[in-house]
């Protein structure tokens, strides 16, 4: 979607994209706000996450989910909600609830609770038979540092179990998991992960501009980025293609 002619713009993948995804985090937009967001964001949004457990207390939830789906944008519930059901032994209730809302993307995560990894992969395998699975790796606990070899091991096992994408945990603030408390990228970790896991299979949670920039420079304009605020969708798309100061020189013929 271009409004005028400009040369030397990198080629973005086309919707429905397999990679180059932008996942937007809706933390409680009203129906009207979601409509407004879609009027400008739909061409650049590939998937919407209803953050953490917000769906439980969001009024007009069904209408909002249907609104996104009418724009061919899949919606899924935050992994924290999945964990809230799991810890209460309500896995079957969770699946029934997702089906009731016509949700066909499900996040499997263990950021807030500990699930034995074989059990987590069992959930992925089971769900992947009827829905697309995004599985999240990394803890929300800043003190729980996972070494790089372990990230790779977990991500590989989850992709093998049937996950379509693995999400690299950052939390909504972008200060745990692949980031230090300051929000700075753990670069060695990221680069080590990329030696073994294909970039197009990883969705990097990157709520902060500096984080988005890091991945755009490292992987290119079609990197998968998540936890993007609705108000940041247009700025991010401009940054992806070199039309923001930070990426201005990335794609120009030298």
C-alpha cells in the first residue's frame, strides 16, 4: 500500500504473510477504538493479541473479535490467560472457550508458571491438530535467566511439536527474556538463537523503538515483530521500509 512513487523501497511480504509479521497487542481497546485502529492499521497488521488476561474483563469481547476477523486479522488470547486456565486444571475449558469465540490461533506459554517441558510440548501437539500454535519461550521473571543453548533447545522442541512460530518473551514492557532490565537487547543470546532457529519462525516481542530498530538492522524489513502498540503500527511500518530517521540509510543504493 503506497500513496505515491518512491524508488529504493525494500520489498515487504504481502498479506496474508508467512513472515514479516506485525503482531499488535490490544490491551483493552473499545469497539470504536478498534474500528478506528483498523481504518489505518489493517493493511499492516497480521495478527492481534488480546493482552494477558484482559479478555476476561473486556466488554463486547465477541463483537471485537468478530470485527478483527472480518478484516481477516486473526486474534488470539495472551499466553497469561492460557496459563491461568492451566494452573486451575481447566485446559479443556480453555479450548472450548477458544472454539466458542472462533479463535484459531492459540498461544502456549509458561512465562508465569512452571510447566514440565514435555507437558508443554504435549499441549502444543494436541492444539496444533486444530489450530495454529504460537508458543512462547522465556520467563517473565527477570531473575530467571535462561542460557542460550537452552533457548535453542526449547524453541526447537516446540517447533517440532507443531508450533507454527515461537515467540521470544519480552513482556509488554520489553524488559525481560531477550532483553536486560534496561530494555537493551541481549545481543549474544539473539545471535546464538539465530544460528539454529530460522528467523522467519521467530516472533520477537519488541515493544520499544530501539528494540524494533535492532531487529530490523539485524534481520531486515521482513522480521517478525510483536507486542506492538496500536498507535505504533504506522510508525513501525515506516521504519521497516527506511522512512524514519533511524532506518533512513538502510536500503539506499550506496
